[in-house]
């Protein structure tokens, strides 16, 4: 028999009766982050979870939800036997992080055309377009327009969690382990955003002002000629 350790799945939301007591230690992609969370007593954010069957199973009871291959990561959160410094890890809570939801409702309706590249240390990346409160998944890989490379902005996901205050990134006071598949974001403008701010309006206003001055000058010249006669 297998000497263990074992990690049987017990409670879930939604309830997945077919997976009760399923040993997730037998699933590739779970073993390493689970082990780190146990040993380091820190939360671990895994890379993109590529089991579409599992994702669809978990989201099957969400009314109106259709899974189209959007990137998903799993957060492994250690559970302890008490609240002392000598506490021992006795279990874990695993949460599925649906990345498109992370980018929703962060911009006003008037802001469109931002392209975000989500990438991690596991050599994975995905591209999103943010239009106001909505986030659209464009596909896996870096799909941004390279003509906007000079406007790149890079953000470390750990800094976002810590609020850029120099404190350790944490999730409800449990530190986030940063040496396993760290995430960062790269932001770029797009043609849509450029079109919102770069148009012919300044040229049209300038020409209109010039026209007014020219018209005024012509009127004065005509008036001056008529008065002299």
C-alpha cells in the first residue's frame, strides 16, 4: 500500500460528490505547491491550471457561465491546528482563481483599450483586453501590439497584494510564498486607447482659430478701404 501522505478532498463549493475523498496528492500540478505550503506554512499561488475538465466540473452549477479556456490558478492556503507560533499545518484550503475576474470592475466605463499580459515564472502567459469594467480574454501567450512597447508598464503581483507599502505580500495575514511561479503584469495601450486621445480635434480647433483671425483681418481691411473712399 501507498505509505502516504494523503490529501483527501472533503468539502467543496459547489459540492462535488464525485470527488469526495479523492486524493489530490495523486494529481500532477498539486504535489509541489501543496508540499511547499505544508513546509513553509505560507500560501502558494500555482501556475495556470490546465485541466479544463476539472474547471468545467467546478463551474457547472454556475448559472450562465461558459468556460472558454480562460487561465485559472489554484491558491493553496495552509490550515493550522492552533494560533500559536508552534502551530502545525494540518490541512489546506484550495481556491480556484479565475483570472478574468481579477481584472473586472477596476476601470470606469469611459476607459477602453488597455491590454494586460499576465505572466508567471512557470513560462506561462495570457493576454487580456480591459474595456471599462469588462475584461476580455484574448488568448494564451503575449498578444499585445509590439508598436506600443515603449509604453510598457510592469507590475509585480506581490507588490499589488502588499499595496506597494514595502510589507510582505499576504493573504489574510498568511504570507504569500514568492519563490514558486511568481506572477507579474505588463500593461500596454492599444489602437483603441490611442484613438480616444489622438484625433484631429486639435488641428480642427487651430484651423478654426486661424480662420477667425483671417476673417477678422479681411473685414477690417475692407472697412478701412471703404472709409478712405
